[in-house]
C-alpha cells in the first residue's frame, strides 16, 4: 500500500531528513541498527484449521478477517494451496495474538 504524505506529515519527514543531513555534515554520528526479521512461518492444513477454529470463525468470516477469500481458506485447509508470505504473516498474528487481530474487526461490525 502506498500512502500519500500530506501537510505537516511531509514537512515532518523533510525536517527529519534535513536534521540528519546537518548532523552528518557537521561531523556528528548517525546511529543505525540492523534487525533480523525471520522468514514467515509455513502453515499446513491442520494448523490453518486449528487457528481458525480457535478464533471461532467460519471459513468465510476468517477469510474476511485476514483479507482473502473463503475459497482460498478452503484450499489452505484442504492442502490444495499454501498461504503466501503476507497471508502467512496474518496467520502468525492470528495464532499468536488472536485478540489483537479480531479486536478491530469485531468492533467494526
């Protein structure tokens, strides 16, 4: 998703960039850090089904929650398809923090 920066958000980004450039120009130290991000988990059919059932949703509702179609959830649960990277990340969140994932969805209903 691409977001447009408007108004003071854009000026905040530009101000931060200018501050960083000034710091470097003046001989200051710019601190960076490297993070290691794990690859998305792999999900087998039983694991997908277990996650969905623990949340207590039908395939259609679960599909809507994670931004896919009921046919895709069915295919995962039947072993016909494997969740993509982004879908795997959503499934990881559903498995680790189901309340965090469902909170915004259920409040919107």
